[in-house]
C-alpha cells in the first residue's frame, strides 16, 4: 500500500440520502439502490464523483469498533452551494486535513485497506483521527463494487498528534 497524500480540504457541501447502520448490517447496497435513480434530481452538482460518507459518533474509534455499533452512512454528490432538495438531506463536511488512500479491488477486500490505514499507517504517522466525516470518492476509476480493477479514494480525517 502506498503512502497517503495529506490534503487540506476546504469545506464541502454534499446532498444525498442517509441511513443509520452498523458494520454487521451493511445497508450500503440498499442505500445506493435508492440514491442512484434519484440523483438526477439534484441541481448544481459538481463533477460526476459519488461520495460514500460515514459519520461516526464521538468516541467510535476509542476502542475496536464493534460490528453492532451504529453510525450514519450517506450516498451523496457534491454541490456548489448549500441547497434544500426535496427528498434529500444536506451534509456540510468541515474543512480540515485528510489522509487520502487509494483502495484497489472489489469492496469485499476493503478490510485489507482498512487494516493498513488503522493498524499500520496511523499508529506511526504522527497523526491521529479527527472527529469529522470519513468518506470515499468514487470517480472515473471506480468500475463497480465487484470489479477487481476498481479504484476509489479513501479520505480519513486526521490532525497532527500532540507531542508530549
């Protein structure tokens, strides 16, 4: 796995659908099944990228997350400015520093990328997780969740670790 890029992300406005889910449930396919046919109703979208966003409660990562721990999952697109779109929700992603990784392969192998990010890279990086949304960007190299050559960007919110 390659070293991530560290990016200072400006605030983003996303519009989409959200659900509460758990790692054990994996309700993402149903969420995307609802979102994709309706996304054409979102005006002022920026680009063709799709955003899969996770909003974790405070303290979610203090211990190893349990499969039954609830978090918010979004299927969304970026828009130019805050807007109310009937039948959709708006998520403001605050500005901040992100570590950006690339996951290559089918989604059922994402656990390998996550193990590297949280088990290898983060503990030795000089960064700690920041409490902001985590998200994946599915752009032109995303070929579908089962495709072996599919690529998606993994954006992990970080801040510099405090020296003691």
